[in-house]
C-alpha cells in the first residue's frame, strides 16, 4: 500500500511551486493501525510545517507472497520491484519499526535485504521505533543504525522513539516526545530542504504510480 500526501510550497516572488521533498516511509509494523505509524504521523505532520513534502508508504507486511517468497531481487514480482524502487528513489527514507525481542522484525529486514547495495548510499535516512518500554530505544543505535551504515546511507543524527506509555491507543500524546520531534527535525531541516528534488506531478522512474495502482 502506498499513501501519497502533498503539501505544496510556493516561492513568493515567482509564484511557482517549490520542489517537494519525496519522503518514503518503510513501515515494519504488522499491526494496522499501529503505534509505529502513530509516531511517524507526528514526524510527518511536523515536517510538513517546515517544508513541502510528498509522502509515500510501503507496508512490508502487506507486500504478499511475491515479497515473502523472494530470496534474491530477481525473484520479486513487478509490484514488489516497484515498492523497492520507490524506496530507492526517495529524497528522504523514514525507516520505522516496532521492537521485537531486542531488534526490528524479520520482514522489515527482509525488505532491505532486497534493496540494491548502493541504492541508499548518501541518502538521508531517518530512524523511528516504538517499544514496550524506554529501554527498547537502544534498538535505534544498536540495530537500526548499523543496518543503514552497511548501505552507506546518510543516517541523520536525530532518531525518534516512543514507548507504549506515550500513546492512547495509536495516538501519540506525550508532549516530551512531540518536543523531541520538533527540535530534532528543526536541526536537520536545512539538510532535508537541500535534498528536495520532487516537482509537482513528478513520478520518479514511474515507480510510485505503478506501485500505487498495483497494491491499492
């Protein structure tokens, strides 16, 4: 499933739409709705107040047998290939997952097992995770960050975690977490703004439209 949301900015002098940051969320939660996406939604809402963004989402637990049965990239179905390319073509990748037994879920890891080794090199990646308690926040530094170091990705210094007690259902309520998100994104806003390449109506390599039609 891919969700696309747009927030267009306009240059006050030219009145032409400003470039949008193409954000792709890789959601590693098996639940729907989920606390993980509740955290990500706050990140996205905060980010869109800072710069124009275009958001797409890949739910790895809903990619089907063409994903779970694939061992190599050549084994995936066209729909899964489009999902992989969508992530590889992002201006900003948000990698989000719940903590399960001290690490990210296997299906989340499997998605990145199929990503081309150098496709994420120098690409900004923002990490987000949820867990039962604050001690699970260690997953960000001890599991997720090393994963993207392998890809030589530009994993941004800020990363966001929320525990079960920070939520009412799947709605993030803890003002301290909201504050950390706002401060963290403010610190990297200029970096992300410089990476914005999306144009209104743009469809990088045709991947987003093909993937949206195939799995929506």
